[in-house]
């Protein structure tokens, strides 16, 4: 009456039953042959359909790359994703929201792409040397203290 059936069955299976592992893939049993077969299959799938068009696109890429210089930022003023992520993770929860109602919790629980977007935004702000007008808005909430705090004994 006091026996636990599911626990017994689980113990029985772990001791006496063995499940067959995968020992063959497309007729290959050697792990190196399986890996080579896998690599050959996927390299064939991602090969270009038309070699001439692939060569033309590659040449176009090379021509465009010659004129590309990257972002005109000095190395000390780059907002990379790692810095933005670290600052976001260091925010203290439970603080007052901003003027739009956003809190640190919103940033911490947002989509993982947000630090990437914010780093791009900060880079553009530095590039154009202009801060969006919405960043200037703030408000102060005065908290009245109780009258007993102002009374002297």
C-alpha cells in the first residue's frame, strides 16, 4: 500500500532497460565521416545557383568596400553594445519612472536587441552632435514631509 509505483518503474528502467543510441547516420558510423558528410551536404545547399551572378555580386562588394571607411568616431567615444548592456544591468529597480512612465524594470525585461539599438542611437547622437528634444524633459515630484518632522520638542 505504501509503495510508489512511478518511482519503482523509473528505477527499474534505469537499471534494466537500455535505450539504443544513434550509431549510424546515412550509413556512416565513424564520427569523422558523419561530420564530413554533414559538411558536404550543407556546403552543396548553400552553393550559388549561377556562378556568374555570384562573381558579379562579389565584384560589386569589392568595389563598394574600397570606398567604405566605417563610422567617423574616435575610439574613445564609441558606445558599444557591451557598455550599454552593462549600464542597463547595473540599473537599480524600484526607482521612480521617467516622464513617459518607463522604469529600469522595462529596460531589464526588454528584448535582448535593445542594447544594440540604444548603442546605435547613442553613436548617432555623437555623430550628429544633437540630442533629441525628448531627452530634455523631466519633472520633479515634491514630497511633503509630515508636520511632526518640522515641530521642535
